[in-house]
C-alpha cells in the first residue's frame, strides 16, 4: 500500500539533523546516478540509504537512482530477505534527499525507548561493497 503524509501545522523537519543524510558513500563516480550514502547516523535503525540530488531539476536522476536502490533493497539486501520499504523525502537547499528505509518489524528499543540501533563500521563497509557489486549488474 502507499501513504502520502503532509503536515500543515507541524514542522516535521525541525528535529531532523542533516547528519542523518551523511555516511558511507556508495556511488559518486557514476554520472548516471544520484549520490548514494548509507547513513552513519540513521533516524530509526540499522540501514538507511540516502539518495541525494543537489538540484531539483535532476529529479529524473533521483527517480532512476531510487529505482536501483529499491531493486537492491528487495533483491540484494540481506540476500533478498526484505520485502518492504519506506521512502521519505526532504528538501535540502536547492536539492532533494530520498531516504530509503528497509522495513522490518520495529525494534522494541525504538518503539519503547527511542533508542536507535546502528550497524558496526565493518557491517556498513560490507553493505557498501555488496551494494556496489549489485549496481555493477
């Protein structure tokens, strides 16, 4: 299913730190893709993939890259164990960020205590390598 959520009276971006869009770089050399990172400081838990364009006029590049990321999330990430995801969009200056979050049953740490679990640096490095290999196919 799909939901579009809008906020008329709440600044939903107020508590979002720009650091959540930074992290391990997956693609930058490829000119056909938007910039892709795996968050070092995720908003919710574990793996969050950021697709970033500096100029909103590159929305076609954002869309094409998000499609590749979603294919990875559904087919390559954790050996294809993920069957659902969430997309969140953020304005960033003149650009846009699409945060792709693989969706699983939520952690009780997050639900009950808003404690975010993150992967180790070595696991993030493994994910970057897996994702890069996936993009080559």
